[in-house]
């Protein structure tokens, strides 16, 4: 039996708790009660269960001078920071068909550091094998890697791809995306992140990692892991 997509699933009137700021700086962040987002005809109201912190949040909160061109010269344009989120759908607009109340979802919307967020098209169902915390870490970093390699780079099977900074947020996803596209991947990280890189999906139980005593990353690598499309990966640390 289908569950009707009704806006009555949750009253949109009322308040919610959110991280709010009226000026720049970490000390300006406060927990306040603010109005809950209004549900539009094409909107999805999500009860946020987890939200992630990216470099974007650092720029929008600490805001070095050059970043104020984007976030507001004198005061923040975005009172509630945060973009990446994961949670449970509480209500949907009459035009929404791809999710329904009760679905666990993740996506991106400015204002994610709050109890609720209303999002339009940037929300999808959450894979059953992910926690809310894991899903909330995907959107910005994962989309950056996907767009860079698939859309802009047009990576094809058999091509060689070098990922510099594979232990970072985007780098971790970039290695996986490149492998899924069938590329021959070389991943580079500093020696202090060897164990993190070893535990990432780039590595297999037979991957050998050789490190350098140099301050910078060494250029030696070992090749073992093979992706679903035949993409091979090397780990250079």
C-alpha cells in the first residue's frame, strides 16, 4: 500500500533549533529558536539527523577577506551555515514524486546546521548500508570528485589518473570514482597518512605501501587493487 504524499505529514508552522550567526567568527555561532522552513509545492522537508563540516563552512564562518565577496561583505548572507545533511523526510510538496515521508535521504542545502531543512531537487534516498553520519559526508566532496573526473575530465577506461592528496575528503572519493570509471589510478599522500590511505577502498589486502623519509611524498608506488571495471590503483606515499 502506498503512503500518500501529504503536506499534512508535519505542520510547517512552528520553530526549530538551529546554529545561527549575525556576524562573522566562530564566537558568533549561537543555538537559537528560529521559524521552521516553509514547505513549497516542489519541496522536501527533512528532519536533519547528521550534517558535515567542509572547508566551505570554515570559509563561511571564519571568512577571510577574499571569501566575503561570496558570503557577504559586512555580514553573512547565510544566517544558518552548513550544506551537507542526512535525515528523514517528514513532509513533501504536492509536486514531489521521488521521495515520500519516512524515507531516509541525504543531500545539500544551505542551512543544514538546523533541526529541519527544506530542499528541492538536491536530495536522494540514502543507501541502506550507510549511517546518517556517513551519508552526510558525501555530497560536496563526492560531487566535486564526480564532476571533476566524469563530467569535466571525461575519464575513460584505461586512462591514467593521478590523485594528489588521496587522504583528503575529495581525494578519497576521487580515487573511488576514477577506479569505477575504469582508470589506472595512482594515489599520492604524505607519509603521515599512510595508514588512512591503506584503509581506504583504494587498497586491498595485498597492497604494499613503501614510504620515504623525505619531508614530501615519495614517488615509489605499488600496484595491486583492481576496480569493478578493471581499473587498477597504485598507492604512492
